[in-house]
């Protein structure tokens, strides 16, 4: 079973306690009424979908209940790091360099 | 941890499981409040109920009349032994009057089981995928987690004593799975 660590609880827990909640760091436009349909569709539906490291929102649903962010490798399913809401997105290129070392 | 706990077996009910190695009993009714809010709310509520609410993740503070369980960074479960739920609720609500918070009486939402005995952790591990070694799950630790598919709150009251709280509609499912695991334990 995949273990995921929660930055709020500070422990690793089985993945069944968690829910995936889409790509992280997507800011809702401040004034949706001023956007074109294409811009709104871009915000609603278009996602990075990379092969490799991705910043995602996760929620510790059956634990502390908190949303947090995680960097996960979409190829290996490995969680590289997790961080609390509001904290800056790590530099993915830097993480790749560190992972290679 | 006090020998006497806010949780005591309901004397009117027969034990759910009673073997030489593990015992499961339904807990007597209790007052339960769900508190959401910041550290200021926690501090005021603590003064009102008589224990300081735990701020460290996964920890609890308990006397034989009150237990406060950390469930999340802004969420606590307060379990209280008292005859007058309404007066107790008013007391906490009054203490929190000037502090942003949410306080909900959830006394009847949950039922609680007391699981004790040498094989208590073994029994729980039939459905709970946590490591109950005392280094990783010490006495006093509390967590929300899954028991099979039912969400529970799990507290280690003493080395060989655990308390499960679950929504009452989930409790027959939890109880029957515990009984099934205990039959396996007896057969082993
Ligand atoms: Zn958590």
C-alpha cells in the first residue's frame, strides 16, 4: 500500500485515508465576468498533465481533514515532497537535480 | 493516563466480546462537542471544560471527567461526563462568545467502544492499517482513520486499552467485523 505523509499530522498514512484533488496552484481569476469564454475554459479545464513531477492538491480526508500540496511523479507514483497550503511551490527542476544525485 | 477514564463500560449492556485475550464493551452515553476554531477558541473552550485543549497533532488530554482530542489543526472532539448537556453547551458557548468558532453538540451522533486486553491491538489491526507499536502509536495518541470502510476516531487510552468512536449508523458494521476477527483469534 502506498504511504503518503501529511504535513499537518506529521506522519505517514495509508493512501486510503487521502483523496486526490487536482492540480495545485491554479488561482481562480479575480473577475470571471471580464474573461472571454476561452480564458474561462482555460481556467476550468486545461491542466498541465505532465509525464514526471507534478504539483497536486491532496486532502487528508479520513485524518485531519486538511488540504495540502504534494509533488508527485506521475510515472512512478512516488511522492517527492509535501507542503502546507500557502507555502511556495518548490522548484521542480531543483527537485529533479536532487533526485538524480 | 488515569486508570479511571471518561469512557466507562455501559453496565446495562452485555459485553460485545469477552474472551481471555480481548474484551470489547459499549461505552456509557457521554456528551460530545465538535469544536472548530483557532488557538484562541481552543484556549477559551479549554477553560470552560476544565482541560487545556491539545495543540500538538494527534494528541489528547484526558481526566476521568473530560477528554479533549486533537482531530485537525482547527478541530477538536470534546468528550465530557456530565448530566446536563444543555448547561455544559451554554457554558462553552458563553466562553467562546467573542471568538470566531463553531461548536456543535454531536453527543448522539457517535457510539463508542472500549477495546481492552492483551490482543486489543491485534484485533484492531484486522481492519485498521496503523502500526500500534508504542514507538509510533504511544498511549494518549488519537487519530481519525478508517476501520475497513467506516471512518472512526481511535484513541489509545492505555497500553492495552483503545477507544473507538464511530457514527452510530456505522457501528453495527464495526462491531460485526470485530466479532469476526475475535472468532479468528479464538480459533488460532
Ligand atoms: Zn493530516
